[in-house]
């Protein structure tokens, strides 16, 4: 049965911006809001491993970016400390395994574009000490470290500070995330990287020609590097008009066909509730990077719907073992191999 397969598989979600929604609230609400609003959704979706991106909204950049980054990291620590029976903030693969063995959800911190770092690459070690284990260098636009995918026309690669950041992340044992990076930046990272990289929330450009998606050549490069690409569920990045779950499965199948099934995961990028929480009624956002923000896969607006992915893959005739790999085993194996160090000393 599909439910049995989903329940016995490790389910890893490598991009859910729930931390952004929580950090917008007063600090005394962080723990109860997570427990009452987000924890039931994660449990309903069978999530065992949740990556928590630290995304800094434009309103906090540049002056407040580091303060906002630290506030979100503090929120993650308090969530874990306030819910010790159900979640654990993990720094290593061994800590993830211990959390899973104790029937707790393993939480892993990730930086999305690292605006709080700027050119001060030494701050990656500070953030590593605080538990961050994954990082990207850009969002849609330009940073001190690299160009984002929205700047593809510039042909920009990594800056000198960005090159230093890759080396520093590898020294620390932090996984590099290529999602949102410019096309030239992805190429540059793959030239530099000596350790596997990942895309925490990216889909296939061959199926939907949007700059946020990865080309087949990029997919092949990440596979050759030993990395994992986690497929984004955001409907407008999957198809221009058809927002059904089959379009998501098309992207999963395409990426698996190009890279091999051992290199595919799930990076849902659930934003429906987050956007509703963080956007004042006066200032509703209608489009991001040319696509509408109010289009979602039916049933997959949030993590509770993740069993639908298992059902859809089974309808396509996928073997159970391959489904389990995509649901989370590939990501877990990557984290076990790459997240081997505790806080820097």
C-alpha cells in the first residue's frame, strides 16, 4: 500500500520557508506557533528530515541582513529546545540518524543567498558554529559573492569572495547549494568543487524554460560531482498553465533520467502559507520573476500533502525502492557522507 511505503520511507524536504513565517512573530510565539501550526503538517506529511532555509526578505537588506539571519537561527534553536520530544536541530549525519532513531524530525539549517555575510567570508565559520550546514550565495539578484539566476544575462560567475566562500565551506564541511545561482555561477562552482553539491529546490529547464530551473548539462555536472537535485514543487516553475501533480512527476522523471535516480530528492518550496503570513494585506505580491505566486499544485500547498507524491510515482509504475530514494534516502545518504563535523573549534 502507498501509505505503508510512505510511512516506512525516510521523507526529506530540503526547502520549506517556515522559519521565515515564524521569525516574523514575537519571540514568545516561536515555539508554540511551530508546535501548533507547522509540526502537525510535517507529521501528517511523514517528514523525517526538514531543511530550514534562512531567507532574508528584501526589507532587511542590506543593513539588517545579519541581524535577521541571527534572529532566524535563534528561532530554529528555540523551536528545537522547546519541542525536544518531536524535533532535533542536527549538525552531523550521526545526529540526524540519532533523531530519526528517536522518532524525532531532524532539522538542518541552511543559508539562502547569505546576505548577512557579504564579503566577510570568515563569518561562514561563525554561522557554522551556530549550526548552519548548507549555504547558497545568491537569490534572484546580485550579491557580493555571486549573481543569481535572474542575472543570467550578465554571464556573471562567482566573485573573488565567492570563490573564497566555496573553499571555506568545503573546509568547514558545509554543503554548497546551487539553487538560485546564475548559469555561469553553477558552471563556476562545478569547476571549483571538490565535494558534492546540491540544489535544494530546482526543477528541469528542459520541461519549463525558466531561469530558476537547471539545464540538462547542469544536471549532468551535478551528478558527476556526486550531488543531489531536489525538485521544486512551485507550480509556475513546472509548467506555464498546467498546475497538476503530473507535471511535478514529469520533472522528477526527467531529472532521474538525466542524472540517475540516486541523484534526485524533493525540495518542495512550500510558500503558500508563508506568503500569507509575511505579506501585509496592503502589499500583496502577485508575481515573482514573471510568474504568478498564487498557483499551487492541488493538495501540495503544504507538507501534509507529501504522500500524494508517493501515490503519483506509484501510478507511473516506479519501483518502491526508487521511490524511497527520491523521497529522502538520497538526501539522507548525502548528509551522512558530507555532514561529518560538529561545531568548529
